[in-house]
């Protein structure tokens, strides 16, 4: 979980950076340039296989961990003050992960799957920038994406720091820095992702 989680975090950095190119507000020229590079570069396309595998392993590991924890305590404690020892979002990683999985299915069905299908069929990429402009005219879709980013925030808030702890990379000298970077990352990246559909819907990006 920790290794695949950190791998997916590195993907989020790249994904957020490329998508943030829409804020140049240049009609999608900069975004399309880098999107085309990511979609056609043979090295990136090969790494994409590893990315899909990373998602699948992370999801499967998460389900197995949830089942293991559930089987370890089939009968609940008579008195349980979980809030005294952990945060609600650390105890809800299974739920948050499930919400993110649903969002991931929706997101890939909007962009990645149609684009890759068209590439296989015609050899040409779709205009992803125009697709964003069209898809994010629907307020329901925008709301779904914002809620997905909220789930991502809570998931990262626990997962980032937890990954380092699980790998034994926690130390009194560095824990403060890891906590700060993890919290900042958990806030900045979901906000950046959420601002994209909001900005398009409100007409700030055209």
C-alpha cells in the first residue's frame, strides 16, 4: 500500500502539472502541447502500463487490508473510543478509497478511455482541451469532480504520512517536515484539481 501509494502520489504531481496548463488561458495551446507529448511519447506510454498496474495493486491491497482488519475483529468492542487514538479519516480509508475508485471510473470514462480508444482506432488523439470545455459545462459533473477532490484530500491527508511510517522512514528529526509536506500536498493538489472544472464552468478558462 505504501509503495504503490507513493508511486501514485508521484503520478498526481505530473497529472496536476500538465492539467494546470489550462490556466495559461491560451485556448489550450500549452495544455495540448504537453498532453500530446504525454499521449504519444513511447516511454510515457510504456510507463502508463505501470501506472495502471499501480492503481490495480493499490486498490486490491486496500481491499485485502480492509478485509484483514475486519476479520481480525469480527466482534466489535463493547466500549470503543476510536477518536481518542485516531482521526476519523484514518479509520475511513476504505470508504474514501471506494469513493475515489468510483470517481476514477467516471474520470477515465470521460477522458482517458475515449482518447485511447480513438488512438487505437484511428491513430489520432482527441481534442482533450475541447472535451474539458464541453464536459465541465454540466454542473452535476463539476460537483462530482469537486466531491472527488474532497475525497482525495482526506485520503492523501492520512495516506501521505502513513506511507512513510509504513516503510519505516519516520524519525523524530524528519516527522515534522514529512507532516508539513504531506499536509501541504494534500491541500494544494486537490484544490488545483477542483479549480479546473470550476474555472471552466464559470468561464474563467475558455
